[in-house]
């Protein structure tokens, strides 16, 4: 059996590819587990600075949870599946390395939720986004009801969730669901270019930026401000802060040590 999630690492950039193109990369339990294991490996690999996540084949990023596996589930098994998927998406969001979704086609249901758990989204012109769960008699269960409103606002999120309509890549860009739209052939090169740019920054700084945004958004604004100030203060214990500021003042390029 071919691997459910492929991993290729070059120049500090790891590319994860969901690999079930025959079902448009629909996510079943085994694929979620494989993804979880790969994320854990990448998170602790010092060679990996940025992660790109994409789907195999020309048509889909991920067309959602595997409907064939879901149809006959009972309520507790369905709840467990939602909790497992949420945990995997949380692992992705909490991973210390910035994660870029390269959305190469359909990103529907769990696929849209997976893309939203990444830090940035670059989309091919042929990408399509949506939360079509209402068409199946269910609601989004992989935190789509939470991440979508945070990205696009409550009104637009409810429009997508209540209608189940798909939007094309341009519309996804217009509403803030994706950061950039590029021709299909340029998707992976563009995602890689962005990854290499971020990889050239101080890794301790990018890690703390992620924490400040993702964890800070879960706190009330007073606590979030203190949390941000704590992380800001923590930066001043690092060699990279001294190097970054010295390099600026000495008009030279910083040589970060990620420490
Ligand atoms: N779960 C399981 N299988 C899926 C799937 C999913 N989420 N999405 C697609 N597939 C399978 C199809 O059943 C089909 O399998 P088959 O060749 O054995 O019949 C194969 O992938 C190709 O999909 P198909 O529907 O024939 O492609 P299409 O180009 O006509 O349509 C979509 C593409 C994405 C519009 C359509 O597949 C779709 O609506 N998928 C479901 C999306 C969804 O509701 N996701 C949320 C799940 S909670």
C-alpha cells in the first residue's frame, strides 16, 4: 500500500502530501494518524524550518472527511472521530514550525478545516473552498465553526456554513480565507518561495510569533497583551535578538543562530 502522507525535505523545507488521490485525498482515520505522526517528526527535527502541506494529484487538496467511512458511524464514534481530527489540526497549528497550505484543488469540509489550521494559505487558481456539511445533514466538526469566523468574520463564515456553497480561489482571497492566489503551475514554487523567505528569519522569533497569535487569540485581550509582552521579553534572552539588532545598527545582514 502506498504511503498515506508523503514527506520530502529539502533545504530546510518539509513538504507533506496527503496521498489518496483516488478519493480526492479524503481523510480517514489512518490518514489522520499518519499526518499526526509526520507532524510530530517534523516538529522535533532541527533541520526543518518551514512546512508545506498539499494534496496529491491535480484535482484536490482534500475533499473532506471520508464520507464512506462516516456514513454508518454511531454518535460516540463520530464524536471520537471529530476529537481525533481536531487534535491533529491543533498539532499542526501548535507545531513550532510555520506551516503553509498549498491548496491545489478542492478544499472542502475537513479539507477547508485542514487548510485553516495552517498558518498561511497559498491557492491555485483552480482551488475551491467550502464547508458543504449541511448537504450531508451534519455540521463542520473539525473546528470549522471556530476557525472560519476567526479568518473571514462571523457573517461570511455563517454564509459559507449555512449554504454549503463553494467559493473559488479569487473569492477566497477577497474574503481573507487565503493569502495569495497563483496559476496552478506556480503553486508549489510560490509556496516554496514563501517558505524559504520565512526560513531565512530567526526561528526562535517565528516560533514565538506563532505562539503569540494562536494562543493569544484564545485569551481575553488583557491576558493576551501580557502573554505577548512575556514572549517579547523572552526574545531578549536569545542570541538572535542581540544579533538582529546589532546587524541593523552595523548595517549588515543578520546571521541568526536560532538560539
Ligand atoms: N469522501 C469519500 N470519497 C470521496 C470524497 C469524500 N469526502 N470526495 C470525493 N470522494 C470520492 C468519490 O466518491 C469518487 O470515488 P469513486 O471514483 O469511487 O466514485 C472519487 O472521490 C472522485 O470524486 P467525484 O465525486 O467522482 O469527483 P467530481 O469531480 O465529480 O466531484 C467533488 C468532486 C469534490 C465536488 C465531489 O467529489 C464532492 O462533492 N465530494 C464531497 C465533498 C464533501 O462533501 N466534503 C465534506 C465531507 S464532511
